[in-house]
C-alpha cells in the first residue's frame, strides 16, 4: 500500500515536472517562431504602434509561460494546497507585475506615440513636453503597481499615505531642492523658452538641449561635454535661444586707404550694397553699407546685414562668400585695404654755412 502511494507520489511529481517543462518549451517556441511572426506582420503595417507594443511585452509574455506552467504543475504536486492564499497572492502579484512591466517598457516608446498623434491630428505638442509626459506615465505605472500589489497582500495603502501626510513637513524640508527643480521643470515646459535639439546660451552654459527630466536639463556643449543643469537654476537664468533666430547678423567696419578718391569709394560702396541685395543668402530687409568715418589710418565703410540661415556652419560659408566678393570688388576698383600706419615727416636742418650767413 505504501509502495503504491510512493509510486503515485512520484508519478504526480513527474507529471508536474513534465507540465512545467512543456511550458518552458512553449516559451522557447513563442520566442523563436510566434513572436517573430507577429513582429514581421506588425512591421508591414503603416504604423509602428504594434511593433513597439510587441517588443515591449515580449519578455513579460515569455515570463507568463513560466507562471502559467508553475500554476498548472503545482496542482499535481502532492501534499500541496494550490488554493493556498499566499500562493495565490504571489501569482496574482506576479501577473500584475508582468502587465506593469510591459506597460513600463511601452511607455518608453510613448514618445513615438505622442509624435504620431501630434503629426496626425496637429495637436502642436511641444517636443520638450513629450519626454516629460513619458517619464510621468512611467512614474504613475510604478506607483499604481506598488499600490495594487500592496493591496493584494492586504496592506493598508491608505494608512501608508496618511503616514506620509504626517511626515510630509519633514519630507518637504529634506526634499526642498528636488521640489524646486520639479517646479522649475514645469515652468520651463509651460513657458517653452527652448525645445529639445535647440541651441541655447545661459550665463552658465551654452550648447544643444538633449533632455529634460523632473530634476534637471541636459545640455551638450560644442566641446561635446554633457552638462546637467538643475531646473530651478535654469528657470531663473537669462536664456538666449539661438535656434529661434529668424536671421543672423553680420556687422563690421571695412577700412580703405586715404589715397582712395571719393568717386572710387562711392563706387565701391554702391557695388557692395548691390552685391548684398542680389545675394540669395542675404536677408533683403535690412542692409546698410555707408561711408562711416575718417579713422586715423583709414576711410571706414560700415556694413550691417543679416543672413537667411541661422545654422552656424552655413552662416560661416555665407560670410566667407561675401568677404571674397567684397575683396574682388575692391581689387577691380584698384582700392587697397588700409592697415595701421604712421607717416613721419623729417624737417631738414640748416647747414653751418647757412647759420653763419644768417648770423
């Protein structure tokens, strides 16, 4: 009798182990064939929504096979009550965790979702707001998951929140800077002095905005250093957004020599102004070219105009092209550039004979 019971026990354990192994095999089949099939089908669709959805839930679904296999196999394990409350609480919590895991992964791709909705419905959501919303969604997912799992184990979440309320003053004092940075981030997002990818300059840093979080803003300098600026400080600084420029200024003085005649000088000024007005990369609204002043060693021509482009590299190319054209105009008019010079006049002293003659 005892032998039969022992055999039945081993048979049940074997069945439980076999069921668990079958689900592990199904997990491998899902990862290698079924998931790849769904992924290929989703990539053929006009939107990337389902592709990101499948990628986000791939690992949670693979773990789901393990949990289902464990639950079914445990039913065949002798001397184990599969209706045990703690066991069921752990299983339910695991399922909640897997769902939250998938949503958390998908929320990282929610920026793509916001961009798609923004482009399709023309909602004009600022690019700085999109990653901030994504991080907010992730935080809410974690908070809700913690709350639901705590409720599964009959933990009084309301009491925990009340406890936080009683210690709120101490927490606020300890996290004063964090709260200031959070509201600084809110100010930056609502006022929108810049967006991600734009070139800004502040008293403390200059570069391209890469990211904004609850605490800080990351700026990539032109030396490729990554500077992290607290939002509270950045919100209170003067911010120059070079990317918002509609045009870019060029202004300088051009000095020519004093032996230049007035007619040639006037011709050069007229030709330079005409060249700037005909230049396709120069903004036609504001162009000034005029004889400005008599300098110590030059006749100064004042130039003030703007380029259509605001991109630094393109701006330098336009500026170089204008400089070469100005040089050619002066060469064609036989006008020379001036440089600082001094003229020394030497007075001839009278000889000794002349001194005697006058004496």
